[in-house]
């Protein structure tokens, strides 16, 4: 299939978090794009929230920090520790329902 033909058949899905600056009546959305706004207070639908919860549970919880710089350093270290574990990142962000019917 040619590249141009494949592009015409492509479809993009964008997941937004419901922030006020993500909405406008002036946006012209192409027909091959779907915007999804999950319900409020549903962090389980947002993989990034699961990453944040994992970082907190494994490296940042139950600690007392002396300074703001100590907090930033701990967050930086936790981020680097997680980056070194790409299989963990993939498993945290995996959504079985997103792959339904795909082989």
C-alpha cells in the first residue's frame, strides 16, 4: 500500500485530561481524528497517573525531606531509576482493553 493511501486510512486518537485549556469551540478537528475526554477523577484511565503512583510507592513515599532541593533530587533519582526499567514502564502503561481484537 502506498504511503499516501495509508495516510488517508490513518486515524488518530488523542486522550485529554480534561484541563480547561484543552477545550475550545474554535478547534477544527479533522475527520480522521477522535478526541477522548475521560471522566473527571478517573486516574486509572490515564497511564501517566499510574507512572506517578508507581514512582511515589517505590521511591518517594514515607520519606521526610529537609529542603525543596532534596525533594527535587529524590524525584530526579526516582525518574532515572524508572527510566532504567523500560519493561516496568511498559507494564505500568499497558491497557489490555486497548489491544482487544489485535493479534
